[in-house]
C-alpha cells in the first residue's frame, strides 16, 4: 500500500458537489469520529467524509484519463 491523493481517485467527491443530506451526514460523522477536522470531500467507496487528501488507502482507483488525438486541434 502506497501513499495516494484522494483528489485523483474516481471515488472522491468534492465538497461543492455534495447534496444537503450528504453534507449533514458528513458533519455528523466528523463530529463523532474526528472533532475539529475540516471537511474536504466525500469518499463514495467507503461512504464517509474525507478530512485529509493524502494517505494510505487500499480502495484507491485512479480516475480515467480522457485522451484526445492531436488531429482535433490541428486541422489542415
């Protein structure tokens, strides 16, 4: 297991994309388990809030990178 960045994981959901219910549930979880921590996002794999971006995680899966051919940008 190596150190990973949650923001590069396909299961990471930023705070801006969370619904009202997810935000409420996340703050309740933080109050019970990690008081004083900041909410940075949400992990849909483990169904819990993210309070730090880098660390060890066995559920990490890299986001799919979309590659475009250069022909799209250089039309002759």
